[in-house]
């Protein structure tokens, strides 16, 4: 058995593909949940080559003041 170290930071990884309609609510709900943790946190949004405006929404969210969002944009759809 080993001694588990306490969690210092939580990273939430979310794949995104053509989610422009649901993305703002997803970000809002995930941010609210993370803020309640009482720990350091980040949300990694990974756009898998969306053809809608998902990438633009992600970048905008990551550029807001005090944002905990990191946007990763893939240049094409790599699938699951």
C-alpha cells in the first residue's frame, strides 16, 4: 500500500466538437462546480476540428480576466 498525496489541483478535460450551442452553459456549469472545490483548478477545452464557432467561443472564454480555461485547438477532427 502507498500513502496517497492530497490533491493540489483539479484539471477537467472536455473534448469539444461542434458544440457552439451548448458550450456557454457547459463552461458556466463546470466553472461553478470547480469553484466549489476549494482547490486550484483548470478547465481544458479541446476542440477537435469543429466546423462551427466552438473554437472562437473557447478562445474568448480563455481570454477573460481570471480565467481558469485553457483552449486547445486541433486543426482537424481526430475522432475518439
